[in-house]
C-alpha cells in the first residue's frame, strides 16, 4: 500500500485495526452496519479468523500496529512461534503447521481480494464506499502480520540444532502467500483510487 500520501485514518472494526489510505479525518468505527456489504463481511471474517487461528494477536494497540507497518516489526510473530512450539516441538510438525497455516491465510486473503476486485470492476457509482475500502485494508494488514508471524516461526525452528528437515516446501508456500499479499496491495490501491475518484465527482 502507499505510504501516507492521501492521509492517515486510524480505525477499529471487528477487532481489526489499520492505517487507512482513504482520504478523510481520523475516525473510529466499531461493529458492522445491519446492511453491511459482502466485502465488509468477508473482510471482517478474515480478520476474526486470523485472530482465532492464532496467526495474529487480538490486540496490541494502534502504536504497535503502526510500528509493524512502518518499520516492519511485528510482535505477533514471536507469539505465534511460541504457540506452535517452534523452539520445542518436532521440527517436522512445526514446519507442517506453518505451511498449513500459510496456505489457509493465503486462500482466505485470495477470497477477500476476489470480492474486492468485484467491487473495483463494478460500474455502480456507490460500489466503493469508504467503509468498504477501509475494511479491505484491515484484512490486508492482518494478512501482512500473519505472514510475518509465519516467517518468524520459520526462522526460529530453522535455527535449532536439531533441525534436519528441508524447508523448501514451506518457503514456497510463504512465497505464494507473499505474492497474494502483493496482489492485494494493488487491489487496495485501486479501491482507494476509485473511492477518491467517485468522491471527487460527487463533490
């Protein structure tokens, strides 16, 4: 996603937080409207699922999230690694867990991105709402944090003296996940641009 060019908006939704690239003042939202869009729904479900699966922490404060986004640091990686026994369990089991979690996270984000692209390609002038764009950005941030969690766990298990398992399959899965995240960033930029364009025409 872009650096802060269009302005920062810190928001909360369904336990998720993100630095939004959508123009506007800082806002705080909680919960979903009764008539929520499909994109908002699947984005919130992805955020919740990432927390429930243990890929990321439920909370950590906006400052911690901003640090993870801007500086590339993410404490959730350490917590995930400990949760799956990266330093203690059999390396083969740890690698299998990382691979399956990364695959699930990748598939989930791909599904959310499919819905985002549907909104992006729609001719409906109301298709890209502010809340929809921010909801998708939150899902993208959760995916980025999950990716860092998986990378941290892989690094920890790879550094063990008893590590004797080839990490190539896990590396490939993480590479695929990274590619899905990159695609999602482009989609998020496109949604933000569409919202900004529609908003400009309406004013």
